[in-house]
C-alpha cells in the first residue's frame, strides 16, 4: 500500500510513530511523511533544522516533507499556540509538493488536533481516505493540560474536532476509554476503532546489564521513573510519597527531562531527600531496557484529571514488555491494565499517602513474588500489545 503519514512530530523527535512507520516500511509498504521541522523538547530547533533548512529529506528510504513552524521554545502557552497554528496552516502548502496517489492518509494526532487540517487538504487533493489516530482528546486536553476554560475557545475546538473526525473514514483510539467521549461528540460507534500503541521490539526482559550497575545501589530498593518530567506527571506526588517512607532504603532513578525538573530538584532538596533520588538525564529509548534490567520496579504517575484517567500512558506498554513490576499512581484505564495483568500495584492519582503505602507493600514482598508480577506483565503485553499483531491489525484497517 501507499501510505501518507501526517504528523506534526517525526524522527529525530522521539515519538512512538517513528517505529511504527519504519516497521510498515520494512513490511513492504510505500511510505511518505509530511511533518514539521523538529523542535519537540528543545528550546529551539534540532541541530541542522530551522526556517531556512531544507524542507525535504530521506530517512530510512522514506521521503519526508517538512513544513515550517514556530518552535516551542520554553513551551509557554503563547509559544505552543504559535507552534500548533503555524504547522496547521503551513503544512498544507507542502501537500502540493508531495507525489501521490495514496491508498491511505494516516494521521498521528497527539496535541494538537489541528494536525487534521493539512490531512483534510491532502484528502481532497489525493481523493484518499483519512485514518485519524487519536492520542489526545480534544478539547478536553486544552482544559486538563493547558488550563483553558473559555467557553468560546473550547466550543470552537470542539466543533473543529468534530469536523475533522467526520472527515475521517475511521477514528482510531489509543485507549478504549476515549470511546465514550468521542461518541458524545456525535461520532458513530462503528467508525471508532480501538488501536493501542505498540512499542518497539527492543523493549524486552534483559539480564542485568553490567555496564549500568554503576547507576544502582544494591542496598536500595531501586524504582525507575522514565519519561517526561512535567506538570502532567505530578512528580510532586512522587516526592511526597518518598518523603513518607524516607526511613526505608528506597531510591528513585529518574531517566528523562522536562519543565518540572528544576522545581522537583528544589523540592527534593527542601525536604532533604537527595539520597533517595538520582536524576540521570535523558537517554535514547534503546537504552531504557538496559536501565530497567537493574530496577526492582518501574513507576508511572499522572495528574488527577479526567483526560488522564481515559488514556493509556505509552510507557505502560514499554514497562510491561520489560517484565518488571509496575507501580502505577494513576486512575482509570492505565490502572485497570496493571490490575488486570496482576503485574504490580496501583494507587489513585495524586494520592501520595496511598502511593507510599503501595511502595512499602511491594518492598515487603519476596523477590519471587515480584518476579512473578513481572512475568505476568510480559504475558499480558504479548497478549494485548504485541507489535507484529498490531501492525497486522493496522494493515487490515487500511484495507477494509
């Protein structure tokens, strides 16, 4: 099949869509990508990219067209607005440079939903159906993550979202918890397809990798937190929970970066918890399983917001795949997966007291029981999130 991916984010930005698209290419499909100039998680553009950089390149034999946009910079509300809106209105200008035809237009929609605008332009030009993969509910995420409560703004984006969904042949959802919200937006149930995030095949159980032992101390119960350190992750809850058990030999190893990191470091220092945290910075995803091999448990947390209770944090699939016990301080769909898989412990979002109790509960178990939890997680992953099965499912959706 000939597939056009439209996504505001793509390699070298680190998103799950990269592996999925490279895998579809390996399976013999002809892929073309329309994306933006990479800048996610940076204060400006990635090295070698900018307004004056080339708008075309080839990555893994995939033609990639890049639209100009305003970089996110410090991630403030105004810069994010410029970032979102510039891609939405500059990307359609690149569509006419793309050589069709296509069998499917595949849209990867994290925030913002406005990525659907260039997709609809491409749909009309190429006479090709859109398959819109929802990673983030709109306009709900505007309120939860952006603090937007203006009824006119929310009403506008609700109408825009409905229009984009209605222009799509299918609306794919990364969590079945999204279904009711989208049904309430007037989208028919038979148009909605549950399609969870696969994870890269390098996420797997490993024996302890000797070279990474230096980051861990055997006398501690080592909990690894991997990913963005932002407001959405409610890192303050983790700090408060560790403060509740500071008399115990527990340490949180943090792999990642984010806007909340400096605030978190200051709070840790204020509470005298420096010996219980180790911030190692960001590493390539391929390194994560090597760090995980030394972990006693893997930690995921989110704020207490409706939208976060409906989503499945993509790191859950990666954690399950690596066969380690999971500590989940989250509500809703993510917690349900951990409980259904019997692969760890869960506590309500932003409940630091409950989280500290669950950490103590997990520490009290013998190693064989924790190992059983990890094996349960891996088995659940193979049943529900196996990468090859999900790739075949996606191919079937495009062919239907």
